[in-house]
C-alpha cells in the first residue's frame, strides 16, 4: 500500500461553483419555505392535529439517522483497525457532521417557535428523551470534530483510536436516542416496540453508507481522481449486508407485532389496508428500496459504478419511504380511546387521519439535503478530506 | 279627568303590589339565605377544603388534587360543555385553519360497542394524568403539572415541538396553526404553541368551577380527589368510577361513571 496523500478539491473551477450554486440554491429555497411556514403558521402545511409530525420530520430524522451511519466507515478504520477504510475515515467523519447539520436544521425550522431555540438550549427537562437528544447531537458534533482533528493534525494522530472509540460509542447512543423518541410513545401502537431503537441503528448503517457511497463516487468522478474497484467493492458488499439486516429487522418488527393481538390492527394497516402507506411499504421500501438494490449490488451489475450509484439512490428513497411509513403511517392509524369499540368525534377519533404533504414541507426537507451537500462541497475544497487517489495501488493494503 | 284619577289610582295600586312583591322576594331570599346559611356553614365545615378556600394568593398546593367526575348516564347535551369551554377560552377564532387543524380543548366522543350495539356519548378533555406522558416528554418543561394536579402548558416556554401531542394517549392537545387575535384575557393563545384543557385554572384560582362543569347541569362534578369528604370523593367511593385507558396506569384526574 502506497503512502496516502490527501488533497483539497480545487475550488476555483467551474464545476466547483456549479455545485456550490446548486446546493446553495436548494438550501436557500428550503429556508424560504421554512420562513413561509413560520410566517403564516402551520396551517399552510399538510400537518394537522392528527398528523403532528409531517414530511419535514421524515427528512430530518432520515438525515440525523444517516449522520450516525455515515460515521461507520471511520469507525471501522479506527475502532476495528481495518486499514482498508483508513483513507475514507476523514470523509466519513465530515459527512456525519454535514448530515447532522442538515437534519437538525430541518428539525429546528419545523418547530412552532424556532425563535425560542434559546429556550430549548437553556431550559431542560431531563426526563425527556428530546432533552437527551439535544445533548447527544451537540456532543456528537464536538466528539466527531475532535476525532477529525486527531486524524488531520499529525501530532495528534496517536489519539485517533481513542477519539474514534468515543465517537463510535456516542453514535450508537445517539441513534438509540433517536429511535427512542418513538419507542417512548406508549399510546401509539406503531411505536410501542423495543425493537425500534436497534432497528434505527441498523437503518443508520444502511442509509449512512448509501449516502457515503454517492458522495464518494460523485466527488471522485467530478474531480477526476482515481477510485479503484477494491475500495468500492468492499463498501458495496458492506452496504448490501446492511440492507439485508434492515430487512431482517423490519420482518421481526412486523412478525412480533402480529404475535400480540393488540398490535395486529396497526400491522394489518401497514401491510394490507393502509392505502398509500401499504404502497410505500411494499413497493418503495421493500421492492425498490431493498430487493432491487440487493440485486444490483450482488448481481451481475455489482461491479458497475452507475448501478452501485443507482442502488444507493434507491436505498435512500426506500429509507425515506420507511421513515414516512413509520412516522406518518404510525400517526395516521387511530389511537384507541376505547379498545374494541367504535369511536367517532369532531376531533377525528377512530378514523385514519388524512395527510398530504405540502410543497413548502418538501422544499424544507430538500433544503436539509442542500445544506448537507453545501457543507460537503465547501469542506472538501477547504480542507484535506479526500485522498488524491484511491486507485487500487493506493487503497488496497495487499497491493504491491 | 275622571279617567286620569282612575289611572292614578290604578298606578298607586300597581306600585303597592310591586312594592309588596319586591318585599316578598327580598323576604323570601333573606329567609332562604337564613335557612340555607347554616347548611352551607355545616357543608363547609364538613368539607374541610372547598373550592372557595383556595385562591391564587395561596398558590397551588400538593395537598389538593383537582379532578372531575363525569356521569355519562345523565341525559345531558354535552355540546353545552363544549360551547362553554370555547367561550371561556376564546376558542374557534381561527380564520385560516382547516377543521383538522382547529383547536379543541373538549370534544364529544360517541362510542358504540360493535358486539352489543350499545352506544353512548361522553366529553373527553385533557385527563390531567398523575403520570402525564406530555410532561415527561416535553424537552423544555413547558408542559407541566401543577402541585394540585392540573396539567397545563407554559406558553412562554413552549417551543412548538409537538412531542407532547405525540405522547398524549387521549389526543387532548391541539397546536395553534395560525396567528390569532382577540384572545381572552385568561387564555393567552398564540401561533406555534401547543395547548389543551387547563381545567380552567384561571377560574379555579378565583374560587370558581371549570366552565364545562358549570354548563353540565350537574353531570360533571368537580372537586378535590385528595379530600375524602369532598363530593367527588364521596361519589367515587359510593358508586365507583372509571378512567379512560386505565391500563396505561397514568392515573388520570378525570373519572367517568357509566362507561
């Protein structure tokens, strides 16, 4: 394995400014959408008193979950001492921070009173998992920041393993915390499962790595740097394992829910008669987001970069569908004030709540992706995150 | 002229009748007051802590747990409670929100047993849980439980995250989806905050009963659950009562009979 050489992406090029402009525009549109919603109030959205968390939460939670997953590559390198992943550790850490920033931005801008952020940062209720998440997110930023520093500043390289271990443990706790936001909701059948927290961890592995793959392949393609099959194939095989693991958790989640009589209603709703949610589950999450990517990654197209990229895009779309089904489908299914009884009221008791995402909600969510990619674009140009070459001769530890 | 004298006489007689009627009413009220007063005194003595004993200046006390007992078997138009609540808190002033976005503190729920066909209606509001999930999940402590058991939202602290709405098993909370004007003095509602029934905390602190209780023609009894001699405790002891979703072990302060 040849010596690794990291190099900034040349900033003063047409391509760089194109990406900067594109991602900047998406970010600005997202913020304008947030301003529109905040100025008018949430009546301009599809959200209501039944679907309390809408599309922005789907985007925000996807980005936050993917953030901790994007750190995986660095963890494998530092914690599990796999040298093959070492060249990618910096990008992995930086991507984690960028994804978390994008996700948090969406989450905060969807608050009813984002102007009261200072209240959230100064008044705490330590019984609330949300309060814990505030510390988990800011702590993640700090720890991953230190971790990146130890990787990029030579005198501190000897601390990388320790920082990497701390970041690894922190990210596991963080995703457990994100999953637990739902796990603590006793009255909603969809969320009343201890499996949600570990399922969110494995989802983070899959979504985070899919996003990482796209950034890796994209950035090397557009900077015309060498990216060998060795590293890409290792990553895509790992990605396939994660996708299969998510499928396993989804299966166990639904089978255990079917086992208990009081959860059969919600399971039947998602799997058979939930309309859009059933469609999103089977067609987008399972077929397009899981089975097709598995075929693309492990089938004859497994060595084709375009197909690996397509698989990653599908995994992300499938992941968004999965979160849509969990978050919005879980709210749409009525809560049972009187189990076994037929219930109706002016407040939509006993009926499946209706929700259609409004344009500003989607734009705010996309803005989160925009901010993430904008940060990545600036970061790779400002600091040495990307190896100058990841050709097999450099990346493969067994290469002579 | 004769006619005029006649008229004056008639007016005098009418004034006398009016005066004697007034005296009669006064007398009756005074007599009733005199006869009722000892009863009231006795009642107050028996009820060591009655509503009028508490006022804002004392602050909320954990010796008290305010609760309600709803008798669903009484033939009452529960919508009168909803109207009283809306009036008290100035609800229904949204101009842009869709129906599914509008605030409701109290709603009438119709319940039908599919097996037997038996159906009933009952008012459902914030159940003022002892172990309130909305209080547990609120990141800023805006969603809080007062010492006397009333669960309410501090609207200066609420950041509008809506986690409490996700956590509430009774769907008791609403989110203000738009800019509001002409709020009532006692209920400062505003865009971007979560709100719910606060048991008319403003009235309780002034020694009055909640608006829905007042409008319920006696079908909702309000009182101190901690006081074994209070009417609500006596009724619950004698006739029992149920809490909605008691299986969740949240110990709501709102009890029901006939469900």
